[in-house]
């Protein structure tokens, strides 16, 4: 009788299981809310300097450093007009100079790095592993180590105060990071495609141009986006080679706003800083999916 009573009164496993599931799922919304609250807090902390710069570009100069908040009391749109016409040339002149350097660097990296990557990934030549290792070691060399011999070399060529020192090295596959990125991507492309093209009579130039290159769109897009961001924000190299104000790029033009002797127009400086960020924001906004796809598929199947 006792066993029968126990069997009849004991809860069924199916009845206990939903209760445990409800108990676990009841905590999930709370954890999700807390997790999202922490992420939003960190995002606001990271975005605060950018938001403050945007808001401060619309404030009078005497209010910019007195008010750290993000609330606007006085709207000063004239900062953008003052910054745009602060120099002998409008700010669009410096945007155009930066665009020339950026486009040259992008084309150089796409052409040279893709060809070098194909050679390391598909061709067989003497010392291939040694040269690939040396190429990877150059990633660890800081620019400050090679800037002096490069400046001496380009000075002897008569390239100082031109855009050539900023563009020509890109045509020689000097960015080892992008070569490595593309090598890993090409290694993930099946060699059967090369063999099929070779059976049709294609050589290495045709295989590279018609088989490998169309499949490298994600890696090429990643290279283009990173090159754009790094070159657009580059200050040190452009400061070394460009001393003529007519050749100033955006970073050098922004530096020219800061005057140690006279008072700096911080409103105009912050306004043009916002303008200089717009191209980077747009490139990242529209190229984000290519960027993620290129990083995710590099070295994949």
C-alpha cells in the first residue's frame, strides 16, 4: 500500500520539467536586460568624446571648455563657415588632396598586394618560405625605424613636397599585413579551379585575373577600407613629406588651426574635425558588410 501511495502521489517527471524550464527562462529576461544595459553604458562612454566634439562644434568658443555636457544652449553654426574659409584655400582643397593620396594608396595596395599574395600562395620559387617570413617580419618594424632612410631616398629623387612618397611605395606591396591577408584568402580557394583553368590553356596571369581575383572581392574590399582609414588619418608621414601649405591634407590642415602664438579658434577646429570624420563614417557604414565578410572568410574554407 505504501509503495502504491508513493507512486500515486509522486509528481510526474513531465510535470517537474516545465516548472524547471519556467524557472530558468524567468531569469533570462533579467540577464538580457542587465547585459544590454552594461553594453549601452560602455557604448555611451566610448562615444562621449565624439558626441562632445559634434556638440561643441555648434557652441561659441567661450562655452566649449566650460560646459562638458551634451546639451546645447547656444547654437553657433558659424563655426563651420569660419573653419571652411579659415585659410587662403577653402577646406575642400585639403579634402581633395587627401582624396588624391587615399585613392592612390588604395589602387597601389589592391594591385601590388594582390599580385604578391598570388605569388606566395600559388607560385613555386626559390626561397619562397624565407621571403614570406621576411615579409611577415616587416610587420613588426615601426615606421619610425625606416622613415629617415626613406626620407633621404625620396629627397634624392626630388619627391619631397609631392604626393609620390605617399603613393609610390604602395605600388611595391610594402603593406605586409594586406599581403598576408590575401595570401590566407587565396589559400582557401580550391586548387581545382586553377587546374581546370590550366587545362583550358590559361597561364598564371589569366588564372589570377579571371579565376582568383573575382573570388577575392571580400579580401580586396577589406584592404580598400583599411587603407582608406589608415591613409586618411595618417599624420606623421604626411607631416614629414608635405611642407607646402598648398599640398596639405586634412590632418595637416587641422593641425594648422592650432596656433601657439595667437588664440586658437576651437569652434572652427572642431567643426572641421567633424567634417573630416564624415568620409570615414560613410566608408565604414557602407563597407561594413564587406569588411566583416572579408575578415570572416580569410583563411576559411
